[in-house]
């Protein structure tokens, strides 16, 4: 699908330029968790096995689609980080194109061309999209698939053609394979179809069944494969991050979403204005569908407990749908007033893009890379290493080491622990609550890095595994603290936040025989 209208095409091209400016601004950014995916993808490219530790079958990645596509690019000879960023950039360009197509379906009249252009530019200048296009995770890829499905679905509402419905089902199915929790948004779109006043109930039901049922079937097949390979219903990321008491999740999820409404003005303008119009019975059927899907996804994010990563990562897939919702809402207003409201939201998004300081490499990714290279160069091969920074350090350390992820993202025993005590300060961060000191010790690791990537004294442990280790006599008797000094190049230092150079690296070495 492509945009055939000159004003829309000009807006897309200008949007590409503005987006490129944001990419240059945030070019140093990359997140530590992305290195987890890259380790799986690199092993897939080199061995044909999607594994974190060779020989161990665990699903510590969130997105099988992302791992497979990045692994394919690595197999073709591209560096791992570059592969993930190329995929992110391609997804961002597709996202902008799908926004333009959806905008045409929501506001097709020639007199709405300025509003359509504003919507396209609003997505282009939303800095979280540029940041996560570079960040190495599947965030923008799932956003593109959802936007593509939404664009096809909105076109179906105009033309009622089965081809558009089939395209929507395909795009939504790809979104499911990219992130399973995209199913919440898709279910919301199906509900939105049913409650909208258009066509007969039978027509609506068949359409909803296709756009929800096909992705659901894909999800069930994926779950069956997951059970047969890993013995789990969900990825370990779900158990490690969302399998917690509801009160604990709400205490993180509510502030996260509220902050997202501040950071993404297009989202807050869209949801608030749509709710006001719905209460006044002056909302279009397209806006009802969009608001239902967006609201359901927001509710899920609150339930899931939010996220610890920057730039509203979990809300990025809602930026394009929210912008289209705002365009649909303003279509119910007078042309001048509607364009003014939309323009104000886009202006705020642009102001945030200007005001947001350049993001450097995530601290854990930066320090973990320095530590991982040091391990690769100075430690003997074949060690078992327990650590919390499961991304960059294992990725750069390599050298046939076996790693124990003490936060559980890549360890089913820790990820599925129940009745988790909260005794360490870092457990308040989303995704950092779980751990198990006794289990870590039972595996007799050769080295243990407590706390952050550079390690610290166990008496100051940040996370649960370290806090429990310091209470165990076997740890006290069998592990000795070591401190290395790691000097690193100035070119590497420029990629990350200010840190001491040389870096103080603290870790524990096992002294007892296994």
C-alpha cells in the first residue's frame, strides 16, 4: 500500500527528514536488554539454535519474530547491533507510511489535508519512536505491524473489501509473533468493531472473528511450540516481570502510564478528547474502535506494572494509533478548531523532541560492554558466571562461558519463583524484583558479579539474589571479593554516560572445590 495524495506524500517526506534529525540526536543510544536478544540471534545465526547458553533451552527473549529477523541479518554478515538497528529503522519508515494510509481513511476529504499532514508529522517527531528505532529491541517493529493492521482495518471500514481484512489479519498475526501482549490491542480492535454502528451484526462479527481469530490461532500455535520446546506457557520475561502481586504491579503501572501521558502529548490529547466526545455522544465509529483498542492496551500496561526502560518504551506502539484517534476526533469538530487542537498536540510533541536531551548508551549496556570485553580478554574460558546484567556482559564476554541470570529473565527457576521477599532497594524497578540466592549458590558459579554491571560489595547488594547470598554461610566461606581496574578507550567512553576511567570492577571468585 502506498500514499497517492501529494500533500500526504510531502508530509511523509518531511517526516522522514525530521525523523532523521532525531536519529542523529540520539545516535549513541542502545539498551542493555537488547543484547539479550542479540545473544539469542547470534547463536541462531551461528548454530541454528535459539539459545542464550549453548545447550540450554530457555525462552528469555520476548520476540521470536525479532530474534529470527535479526538472526537472518547476522547470518548475511551484518554486525549484530547494526542488524537490530536496521530492522528498527525499516520498521519506523513503515510506521510512518501506515500512519499516512490510516490518516487518509479517517479524514479522506480534501479540506482535511492539513490535518492529515499534521498527524503524519506528529508521529515523525515523536522522539520515543526514533529512540527505540535505535535501541535494539522489538518496540518499533511491533508498532509498525499494529499500525499496518490498523490502516488495513480502517480501509475495510470504508470499502468493506475482504482483501483489506486479510491484510489486517496478517499484520496483526505478525504483531503477535513480535510481542504476545499485542493481542490485547488486537482484541480491543475486535471489540471496537462489534460496538461500532456500521453494517449488520453478522458482518461485524465475521470481520472481528477474522482480525482477532487468525492472530489468536497464531498465538495458540506459538504457545504449543513453546510448550513442546521450553515447557512454558509464556516467555520467561512474563514470569520475571508480570508474575507478581497485583498491588506491587499497580504501584508501578499507574505512575508509568501517567508519566507516559505527559511524555507523549499525542496520546493524552487523543484519549482525553475522545472520552469527552464519547460521553457527549459525538464520537465517530472509527474513533470508538481506536479508543477501545488503545484503552485496553493501557489497562494491560497498568496491570503489567509498567517498565523500567526510558522513553516510554511500552507506549510507543500506541503513538500512531493515538495520533489517528486524535485525527478522527478532530474530524467531529469544526475544521479550524479541530486543526488547532491537533496542531497543539503536534507542537507539544515537537517541543518534547527538541527539549529531550540526547540519550547516550544505556548505563548497564555501556558498563556491561566494558566489563564483558575485560572478561573475554582476562578470564579463562569455560567459567560459570552469575550476574544481573544479562545483556551486554554475556554478549561481549562470550568465550564459552555459561551465565546465570540472577534476575530470572533467562532462568526459569528464578523467573517462576513465588512469594518473593522484597528486601533489596533495586527490587522496586520493574523487571528487577525476582532472584534466588540459594539457587544461585547451588549451581556453584566460578564468579559472581553482585549488583550492577561493574559489581559491588555484597553488603550493598542492589537485588534479591545478592541480598540473599550475603546471608548464606557457604557464600561467606567459599567466595572471595576481587577488584580489578579496567581502563577503556576514549572512543568507547564517548558512547555512554560519564563514568570513571579506569573503571572499578568488583566480583567474587569461588575458592572452594565444586
